[in-house]
């Protein structure tokens, strides 16, 4: 969970972005509700029709600079684009223009956040062509007899016992 100071920092940054957009486009934009329950590996998400931005509290704690410098602008840009143009490609031309011209941010769609805290322990497996990282849930299924195939080489994944303390 985030404390109120963390939530405030994200909301203030979001408001900064909206004010920049209002100056740039010379029109008002409806403010979203901010939620802090984004799950999984995503830093955040923008829910266009509901006008909600969700942030990943766990990722924020370990990547505060990236959130303040990039993630907030990324999600706000989705809502700005939706209010301006309706439904268009999520990271298309319109979104890229808002990121570059209004927020002065790189229009990257991937982030380089430290996600180790949200993915849990990974188990290294080998097929015929590369290594795979399996979650503990899948790893336990393998121990009970499940077989996973590599989508590329169709080889059965086998525990790579050199890289972890697996069986
Ligand atoms: Zn996006
Ligand atoms: Zn393979």
C-alpha cells in the first residue's frame, strides 16, 4: 500500500500533466480518478471510458523516479488523446505527439522498471533453443508432472539446475 504522501506525489504529477495539456491545447480536460491497485508487471493503466488511471503501488515503491518522470505522463497522455480524438490506436501518432510535444517525454511504450518485487521467485528452465523463466506456480506443476513446451522449438522445458536451487 502507498502512504498518502506517495499518492499525493503521483496525483500532483498527474495534475501537472493536465495543466500542461490544457495550456497546449487551450481547452479543459476532465480529471480522472487515481487508483493504486494496478497488479502484475504493468506500471499503470489508463481506463478511457471510466476515466481512471491505475498505478502499481509495488512497482512505484521501487521505481519512484521512473514513475514521476515517465509513467504518469504515459497514462495521462492516453486520457488526453481519448478526450481529444476518441478511440484511436493506443500508442499511435496522437499519443506519441502528446508525449513528445506536450510532456517533452520520450514516447516509449516499454519501461525499464525493476519488476523483481512483483514477479516473485523465478525458476530457470531450458528447452532446445533458450532459457525460460517459470513462475513458482508453473514450477510446482512441473514437479507434479506437468510438461511445458517451448513455443518456438516445441522442446519440453527441463529444469536448468545450474542456475537455481531447483531439483
Ligand atoms: Zn500505454
Ligand atoms: Zn525452445
